[in-house]
């Protein structure tokens, strides 16, 4: 059994697909459902909606950091680590909540030595420090483009070296 899908979400009926005709028939049945009967995949549960909102909140904080960094740089003020404080507080709350939820669910904690967490934290803080510090030397557009290129660049370097 598979769930039929439509462009707007998943069909709540469980369907057995055996031939191309039955696939087309099941898709037509899903499309004919009222929009109120369809459930969008993105917000399949309240927990998923909460996660989406939390990450959007993080994105807003990062955008605010960039905006305020540019404005402070124009005034000659440099406080890169302090400017990222709100983002780190949100990430800390997320980590504490995730650890608590895993403990309640009976899942084992993430088994990593302390020094690996220290290295990851150091790399993250330094990366954010350098991004915020870059506003002292250039404008928000170039910093944003370089920041957006960092993830694919690191992925390519990791694929080559690992």
C-alpha cells in the first residue's frame, strides 16, 4: 500500500497500485478531494509546524544580526561575538529541549566525546565571528553571497577530502 499524492499534499486514502491506469485513477481521486480534506506534507503535524516556526525564528535572528552588523559597522562599532548572542541562546534552548525530549522518549544521548563538541562549538563561533566581522570591510550583499556560498563550498571540500 502507498499513499496517493497530489500537488497540494497527501491523499488520506490508502491505495494499492498495480498498473499505470490505477495510478492515474488514484491521483485523479486525490485531486478531486476538497482542499479541506487534503493535508499538506509540510505541516503534517503540530510538532512539524513548531519546528518550522523555530527555524524561521532562527533565520529572522540571523537576518537581524546581518542588518545590525551592517549598521554598527557604518558607525565604527565592532562587537561580533556579542551580536550573535541571541542566535546562540536560541540554539542552546533547542539543544536542551532536544536532549530532554530524547530522554523522555527513551532514546540514548548523542555519544560524542566532549572535545568533539568543543571543536564544533569553536568552529561555529569563529565562523559567525568572521561573518559578522566581515561587515566592517564590505556591505551586506557581498557578505550574504559569501555566507551562502560557504555551505556548498564546504560540502564540495568535504567530498574531496573525505
